[in-house]
C-alpha cells in the first residue's frame, strides 16, 4: 500500500494536487494561503501563491494593487515616494509636495539641485544676479530691494567709492567732510597713522593726529619748548553705515 502524502494542516491527500513546502512540511494551497500568505495593503485580500508579493517596509501588495495613490498608475519597477503612508509616483509627489521655484514658479524635482534663502527656493539656474543675470550658485551675494546681486555687480552699482583710492568700500569705512574713506586710507597727513577710532584735527582740510598737529603747528612754550595744545577743533571719525554686508552665502541642497 502506497504511503499517504497529506496536507500538514488539514490532512487531506495531496496526490494529484498542487502543494507548498514550508519547513519541510507540505501544505495544500488553500491551507498555506490561509496560514501564511500576506494580506494586501490595498485590497485586504491574501496574496496567493500564484501572485507576486511586493513589499515595502513590512507592508505587502498584489502586483496590480501596487499603484500611485493619486493617479493610480502602476509603481511596479518604478521609483516612488511616500506621504502619510500613501504611495505616490515621482510626478504626483513633486506636483503636490515639492518646493516651487521662487523665480519661474515651476516644481523643483526631487534629486535636482536647489538654492534656498530666507525661506524661498530656486532652481540652481534661476538663482541669478539681478544685474549680470549670471547664476550665483554657491558664491557670496548681497540682497537689496528684494533682488540678489553678485558681489562685483553690487560694488559697481551700489557701493561707495573711497575718495582716496577710488575703490569700493565693501565693509565699513569713515566719512570726513561728507566724503567716504576706507579705514585703511584715512591716515594722518603727517605720520600716516590710521585715524579711525581716535581723535584728530585738521588744517587746510587735511587731517592730522593730535601729536603731528601739535608738533607741526602748535605754538611752543618759550620756557620748555613743548607745544601748547589747547585744541578747539578736534574731530571724531564717523562710521559709514553701508547697506548690505558680504555675509550671505548659498549652500546647495538636494531634495
């Protein structure tokens, strides 16, 4: 008499029937699917032996149930994203949740480079200097009147020029006779020492530190020959208040 070959669970004969081995024990298809098949997240039905089981983070789907939550296109073998545990194709996710470019108003697609500044986002090619229209990228820039400028263009268009060296004053400076100077250019006419931050006086519109002025122009005591320095026209430097500072710098990010 032939040995019986039965389902390990229901004990029905498996002769002439399909079966599945699990832990070296045979199961009829019905018992195996009832005991071990995963349940599809979409239709809530078991994923049978004849179906492909697609899994993502311990969740399972039938082949036909693995689709975009928005447009219902199949996601099998395609890139996808998730939002609130829902599956979304790349296009639907981008349209719904990706950043929009502040300049062109189009979606910044996942994986592309974007620039961010003060809560706004740009495509890398859309973040340009207002004056020369060249992409700023990761270079330093200066915002002014809701526009952004690369440093060279800002200096050409807005920066004050030092009356002494004729170069732009980019970070701080002093005013003398209503004219802008670099701190390094505003020197004593006599000893060439920097005058910014200290008292000074002038003669014929030329600035002098107190020591040089006393030595050159003050009357000297006939007894001790020391200059008599009753200074009545001392000055103090006035700092320039420059618009903009070269501190803003962009870092690229990837979505």
